[in-house]
């Protein structure tokens, strides 16, 4: 019975640790969703999340306060309203990751990053490179 004063706190500690592990594991590990993966029942108006897709050619329109365009993953297309300045290299056929929420049928984003190739190729030797 002398060991009981150590066993009970140890079991309690294991139970608490298991509880927190299960709680964190049951959370959503998705960092973002593609356009065809968005369940509008889950992401109702105002629920923030990250949305990924490729900018549809011919859909980019600049207004005074936003950039309007569409993104798609090849299965589903979503109308976008980006209220901040688009990132450098933003253009048609570029993969983009947006953070925001739906307002009606439009995804209103306040942050955007683009995906680009991570590999850099140096220009051929003797090529004049502009600064």
C-alpha cells in the first residue's frame, strides 16, 4: 500500500496526458483546403480558413479596394475578393493560398501567398544580369 501514494498520481497524470493528446489529435490537421474540398455546411459565412487553388485565366479584375478573380482546383471554381494587395508574381495560372472567409458565394481574403518553384537556376556564365 505504500506504493499507492505514487501509483494514483501517476495514473492520474497518464489520464490527463491521454486526454490532452486525444483532444489535440481530434483537431483539424488540414493546413488548407482546395476549392473542391470546401464543405459549405462546415465553412459558413464568417468562418475563417485557408483556401488553395490556381488563378483562373481571364478572371483577374482590379477595383479601387480589391482584386477580384476566381481560383479552381480543376473540379470546383470559387469567386475571390482579395482586399489586400496581391503578392508579387500574382498572375493567371499561378497557385495561390488565401486566408479569409465566405461572404455569400464569394470568398473574401485578406491574405494571399503564391506557390512558386523553390529551385533557382543561375544564368549562364557571361550573361548580363540586371540588378
